[in-house]
């Protein structure tokens, strides 16, 4: 029998999306082929402490999205720079070298290039976008400016930095965007800190809420249209999934609707959309993926207006893998099972590492 590939799954994290990451990790760990992979679980708690977890009991309240938590242990771990190994500080021993890391940390410090940079310095292959693609995809302001430069349709927006709030020209914002409008932290995902404003009072309250999560906030025009999503998979030659539609039962597709309330939205996969429009959406999704320097995987979110115009909402470089998440479901309808999707993501990580290792690092 071939030697198993050693996969480190790093999950949790300090961000506001900690619990979502735990749910995603559970689904990946349940689905991964244990005959093919040897798994090492490294959980990161809300304080940022890294720990070695036992697969038999790494979560508490795992069936309850509202109460799910990391089962804390004494086995703290640290990455040894230049050695490509993790050190179990409790047992004072080096762990076996990992062949690849699957980071499942949504939001800050997991999806923004932070952990990707650390793993790249250590020379360990990892699933998902590289440092640049992760950082761009996380920053909605930068991503939108790059998409606009590439001629890809986006919603109109105004960027507000916290130190500028006192001198913000509210009349300019209202004239440019009109009510209602959405307020979003620039560097947060999964609708964390997002609100909808129908008047200036709600706009001010929305800004104050968003600034709790980031020092840079986007105020966006409201786009009336269907919310559709496309999953992308690949490095140099990415492919697009089927198109899925989200039909929220809440006022908008909120954090709770995405991850807590199973009845918070209806997922229609594949979406009831004309085949020519589907093809156009897939082409724009791949173009978006390439423009934002993504590799491995991403989910591209659109608004589809009544006149058939596709407008990019955002990209998510570590999409949810919970039981109600769109990314794996979109591939399932294309015949790619959860287990095979994980296989392909790991293959892509190793392929990229092998490609990059051939580059010269000095003269």
C-alpha cells in the first residue's frame, strides 16, 4: 500500500467566524479519506493559542452551531522556522513533517494571507489561494478596484476609513449611492458586521457597527437582483461549477442565515437560469478569479438583475464547508463528491508547491 499523505488541518482561529470554521473543519474531517491521508489536527482557539487535538474529541457541542466550541488541550504546538515541522511543546517533541496543510480559518488571520505567508516561509504546501490572492480577496476595497480596472461589473461604493468618519460627507454618499445601502467591514467575511441602511441614522449606526471589525468600511449601493454563486477550482486552468441561487428568508443573507439557521435561506442548485446566462456567469467568475490572483479554490458571489446583468458582490477564498454551505454543494451536482473535492484541493496545493519550487531564489 502506498504511504499515506500527511495532512495537517489547521482550524478555528481568532476571528469573528471562529465557530463557522469549526463547523467547516468538522465536515472536512468527516469526509476526508482516512485510508489515503494521515491527519493531524491543529486547533486555534479564540485567544490565538495553537494546540494539538485528538480526532476523537476535538469539538464540544458539535451538533449545535450556536454552542459549538474547540475542546481545549494542554498540547500546545508551534511551527519551527526553516524546519518544516511542528513542535508539541507539552511533550517537547517534533511532530512528523506534514506534506500539506488544509487551513480552515475563515476571516481575519486565516483568509487574508497571514497564515499563508507563515506556511510559505516554512515551505509547507497549503490548500487555497497564495498570499497575494488571499490578501486581495479578503480586502473588498482593493478587490473591487481591481475588478473595476479589469472591466468586471461591480456595485458602486464609497470607502470610509475610521479616522475619516468625523469629516465624512454624508450628502455625497447619499447622492451617489441612494437608500437603501449596505455597510460592510472591508476585511471581514460571512456577513460579519454587515448592515442595511434606509436612512442616515441607520447609516451612522451601520458604520459604527462595521468599525468594530475593521478600520476600513465599504458603503455600497443596493442592487436589486437574484443572489447567485459559482464555485471555482484550479490553479492555472480553473474550472467553474454549476450556478446556485440563494433565496434568503431573512432581510438579507446574514451571518445567521448562512451558518446558524438552516431555514435562513433556500439553496437552489442548480439555479433556474437560462443556459446562456449560466455560461456568462461561469466565464465572469473565472475572469474574476484570475483577476484577483486566486488559486486552489474560491466562491464568486453575484447579483443577477432582472435585465440579465451580472454584478460581482464578492469573492471568498476559503468558502464555507459546513453542511449548509454552497461551495461543496455546487460541486456535488457536477458529480464531484465531497471526498473527491478534498482530494483535488490537496492535489492542487501540492502541484503549486512543486511548480514554485522550480523557481530560482537567488542569482
